[in-house]
């Protein structure tokens, strides 16, 4: 999934959620994930949910998608580079249920 965030898209997310991006990313919910996908892909809410469904059908899960969002935010400078998302992803992939 190709996500591209800009200062404008981040400001739109903050305006919708009425809190700073640092607080928004702490809320792990499907509605937040959908909003991040919508703004990162610059599509409608309906299209964002369709893309999420495709992602799940291809074997992805909610946590993996959330980590993809965090990586995209970090790549564009909205999260600190010191945050090791790749290590977190590796830990999540190695969990046994």
C-alpha cells in the first residue's frame, strides 16, 4: 500500500481528530487506520476502506498495516528517526500465538 503524507494531510488529520498527530497515532483503532489510509492515499473514505479490505484479503493484518502507516509517517519526517519501527515489526512477526 502506497502512503504519502504531507504537512497538509497531517493538518487535516489533526483537524478531524481535534488533537495533535502524536496523540492520534497513539489511538490504535480501525477508524484511525482508515483515516490515515484515506489521507495517505488521498482517496475517499469509501476507497480507503476498500484498500484496507484488499490488504487484509492479501494476508495483511491490522497491526502490520498500522506499522506500515508509522513507517510512512517516519519516512516523511512526522515521527522521529530514532523510533525503530523495523525492529518492532520484526518482533511482531516473530510472536507465536
